[in-house]
């Protein structure tokens, strides 16, 4: 791959982009665009990085012994569920071009590179025979990251579940997955833990359980008939069954690491959770309770067990018998399972109280809240090319303070934070690289993250999403989240977007 740079950024244009909508950039001063706003304002040990995931970036789905995962099956059998009917067969071609990509992100000045391991590239059948070519790839990748002076930050599971285990026992719908995930994690700790010191067991279990089993928009594409066009599923029960087994799998892997490897490998292990922040739509007590419930369901569903050993009271009350119980041993293991909490934040929503329903139950109906992005005809923040993502930087500060106060102020890594632009191949690459909205997004969120740190939140690092354009799940290749532009129609060439230049200046001062 060959790297090219875009045109120089005109600062006045960037500032106009940032401050063109006061709603989204409230309290972000123009001075934050100046050279005085740089990484030296953050703690000296603070880690800045960029992120990726295996299925989105690697490609090479049929190369070197990799087994199929559920996203291979989902995209091939249900192209209608992917906006552009695409697959991750090519991704960003990271499998073949990782050396040049790692060199490129190193030049930006980051400290760390976050990636995930493809379970079925290590165990093509999910268990049993090891694919040594897959192991070799991740050994080479980790060594390349370290040789370039970067810290590898590694996720064990980022949604690409082995199809063989899905076929055998229904994947995370079965408790059998806990043992298999433990074996897979054990192998990874043993094979890579001498160099990897930051492990994430699961990325966004909420997204996996809700999008895969409530609405069916993600693999494996299960939902009730009253929710969507799915061949099978139960939106009232399966998200919670899957979520429970995800938590038990996390606990199994984390306990294994802490008892067998941590003392001599001297690493850390955690879990990455996504959430919006939620503001009450009105000042009414009912809407305030709705916002609190939304945070419980979106964040507390997984954060509460790894902090307190049980689900939030609101979930236990509203979901009832559909929510499984933890044994005493499971509860104890969960409470001791994390050294840090990964948090993925993109946007904020309003929550308005909603009446309970007795039929056609779903995850969203269980919350008893209507979630919206506008109030009195005004959007909550600057709109983007994704209808669910509005730029609201202050939300990350609200969220950090919320976690500090409710969840014992854990060590936090922001493991994803970013914004997408629509793909438009009709415009020149130089124009496509002018991502002013991404620069404003980074500035705003870093400003409020710094404020959170000053207020005592234990934020240890920040990973922008993502390092390059790639396959974006149900959106396919229709949107671009990357700091680096990928020319899909011209040999996957890389181009630095203007946000890269800003980030480099911020990091290298």
C-alpha cells in the first residue's frame, strides 16, 4: 500500500466547522484549536491510541486456514441486511498490509494500537485444532506493534463468533460457550501474554446481545417476528440469555487470567462497554427516572455485575424471570473480574417516560423509555451522516462523572470515540479527506475528557475510532469512521485525512 497526504488544512475553515453549531460545541473554546491544547495537558502516563477490529479491518476471510464466523454467514446469506450488500471479505486489507499501517499510525504519534483477535482464525472450529498460521499472524502483528514503539491493546471477542460453535449449540444462547471461550482465552494468554499487557475480554456485549438477538440487524440475525424479518429468535428472552452467558464467559476468562497468568505476565484485564448518555427530556420526575433506567439497561446491565456482582435493581424488577440469576461464586468472580473498564461513547439521547407493555416484549420496551435525539424541534447536537449519532461532547463528561460516582471510580480507558462521514466516491480524494466534523468531534470530546480527569475520574487512556475506514457492520462500506482514508476502488491506497494532521499536531505538540 502507498500512503499519500491530502491538502493542507485551512485553520479558519476548521474553526468555522467546529463552531458553526453552538449546540454541539457548547463550552469548547477557540483556544482549544491552538497549539496550547495538546497532550501535555493530560497526565504523563495517559495513553493515546487508535482502534480496529478483526472482522472489520483484516479481510482475508478465506486465507491461511481461518474458519468462518457468524458475520461471514450473515453477510453472505442476508445481504439485504447490509446497507450496500457487502461483506467483510476484504475489510481494510489489514491482514496483508498491517506492517505499513502500523508504521503509518506510528508516524501520527500515538502510543498504542488496539485490535481484536479473530477467534476462528486461531481455532477454525472454535475449539480443538489450532491454526498455526493464524497464531503466526497475531505473533507477527504484536511484534510489529511493539517494534514500532507502540503498546498492543488486545480484545479477545469483537462479535466474530465461530460459525462452527453457532451451529453446534447456538453460540452464546448456550452455557456451553463459557468453557469454550475460556479455552480460547487461555490459549491467547499463553501464546501472546508475554507481550500483551492490556486485555479486553469482550467488546460491547450490549451491542452483540441487542443487535444480534433483539432486532436481528447484526449477526446472527435473530429476533421475534413482531420485531423484524428474522427466521428465528425471541426478542423478549434471547438478549438476556445471551447477555448472561457473555458475562459468565467474561468472568471465566478474567478469573483464569488473574489466577494463572497475571502474577508473572504482569498485565491487566477488563471489559469494554458501550453506552450513550441519557438526559431527561423534561424536568419531570418521570423523565428523570426514565433517563436513569436507560443508563441501567444500556450500561448497568454489564457494569453492575462486574462492580457489584448482580444486575441493576431496575432491570431485575422490569425484566423479572427473563433475567437469570448469578450463583454466589459467579457473583464473587464477576466483582473481582476487572482491572479497568473500557468505555465506548459516541453520543447522547433524551429519555422520556413510557408506559409499560404486556405483550411483544423487547429490550427497548423493557426500559419504559422513549429515546429521542430532539426536543422542541431542536436536535440534541450537530447531526452527522449517521442518523443515530449527533455530536454532543459534553455527554462524555456527564458519563465519566456518572461512572465515577456510581461504579466506584474504576480505571477507565475510552476504547472507542469517533464520528463517521458518508462514503462518496464521486468526489476527489482530497475533498473526501477534509473531515472538519471529525476534528471538532475530537477536540470537543478530549476537552471534556480532560475536565473529567481534573474532577477526579480515573481515565487512563483514549482510543479514537477508528484507525482507518473499514467494514462498518450493517452499514457496510457506506460510511467512513477512519482517521485514514481507504480508497476501496484503487488498490486500497491509504490517505491521511485532515483529522490525522490535527491529531499529529496535538500528540507531538
